[in-house]
């Protein structure tokens, strides 16, 4: 049946399919618009410098090397689940991994971020970007499979960078405060820009697909820099590419025809939330600058949401932090499903015990009502 419909059924061994897997996990249920007994919670950047065990494991290992060491990447993926009891692991990797695996000269410079040896600014530069080999993601798939084997009924989330964010790094040659060179290229050379974001969409789609086929039960597309764009520019120059990336896993389904849940997260103004949804997401991640109840109004009550505690609360006193958490949990009841998360990533200076206590508080919240 699925072959004639253009769909690909996940194998019986996949966690979303096999008995005792992740199909009934709170995270998967919430992302599919259901209401589990507790609100599921995970944290963006939950595997990282806030954990002493992470710092020990990564000591002396460059970031991208760690991402491409399957045993180490799997261990770093599992650490937050063991420590905090979160409802999902997120694969330890980086959004520039597809670039590295394609042969692009990119590195992550401590204290700065991804840096390209040679910016991409012309159509010739775009055409020179390598194709991804068919086996390029073998180390990523191995890391995901190793993690999934240990997670049992806890879902693994795969992720990729959105085409605009990847393209912005390529054009700028590294991090930028305003992405002026990228925005100039998209307006001054629209054909070059279209070719670039299409190539980035294909990189991200392949990255997402490799993670799902290796056992990921959900995926998230990160658009860290889309907030620098006016809504009409995002719609005309970016949204189609993000839709292309998310479509990379749209055909993968379980025997009942249910797809792999897709989360679309961006640091964006409220006016772009519906565009994140319309690019093909099943759930929308909301950053901390938009109140969750307002986001639900803009998205509609049928759209599951994720978020959105301000990471700054992690360094604040417990009582107001938990009060802010409760307000978000109450607002989340208005949506079809709610996954609790931060409005951005875990700051590296965060006390791990604060995260562990926050997970327990979220898990107990429904029972205490």
C-alpha cells in the first residue's frame, strides 16, 4: 500500500513500531496532539557543558570530532536522560555536521562557533558545494543506533539546522549579529540564494532522514537566525526551503500510516509562528519572547506546542522559577498537546540539580492539580 502512495513503512525494529517502543511515550503522544498523564519535558542543549560528566567525557576532544565518534556521541546523548529523567534524548551532534560530511572546510572555534574557511557568495561557490555521499551519515546513524539500544521506551529526537541558518553561516563565513551579507545576497542575487538554500535543505533533509532510519522517534528543525528576517522576506525567500527539509522525513510512517513527529523551532517574532507551522511541522517550538498562550492563539488550538521557559529562570530563585513554570504549563493546556522545554538552550553555567528538580516538578504538575 505504501509503495503506491509514495510512503515508506518503518521497519519492525524501529522504536515507533516495535512492541514496548516509543509510540506510547509521553513525548510522542503530545507531539501527535494527545494528552498523556504527564507533560513531557526535555531541554534544548541538555547534553553539554552544564554537566560535569560531559566535560570529563569531552576533555581534549574537538566538538565535531566528538559528534562523529559514535561511542562518544551516544554516551553524551544518554547522559541527560540518566541524570535528569527527561522524556527524550536528543542526539549529540551539531547543525554543521552535514557540511563537514560533505567535505566543506568548517570547524567550531571555542568561544565563537562555526567558522568556514571560505565563504559561499556566488553561484560558482554554490555549484562547487559537494554532494553528500550516500554513506556520509554512517557515524551519525551508528551513534543514534547505539543510543536507541540503551533508551528502551524513551524517544530519541533527531535534529538539523534549518536552511536559512546554515546558509547564513556559509555566506557570512561564521557567526554574525545581523546576517547582513546573507540578507543582502538573498535580495540582490535571488537565484544564487535560491540555489544555496535548496542545497542546504537537501543537506538537512538527508541528515534528518539518516537519524530517523537509525531509530529517532521525532525530529526538530532549528532556525536560530530566522528572527533577523522580515516576515514577508521569510515567506518569499526561506519558507519553501524549510518545507523541503522537513519533507525529507514526511514519507516515513508506521504500519498505521502515522508519520514521524516533526518539530519546527525558530527564534522568531510572533508573526512567523504560523509560517513555522505551515512549512510542514506537526508541532511548533516557541521561544521565550512570545507568551505561550499568545503563541497558541496565533497557531490555533489544534497545533501541539513546545516550550517555553526563559533560560534565565534557571539562575533565579526556586519559587519564582517554579511559578513561571506553572504559568507555562497552565497555558499549554490550551493546545492540542504540550511538550515543556526552554525557550532556547540550556546555558552552560546552569546548575544540573536545577534541571533535575524542574523535570520532577513538571512531571508532578498534572497530578497536583
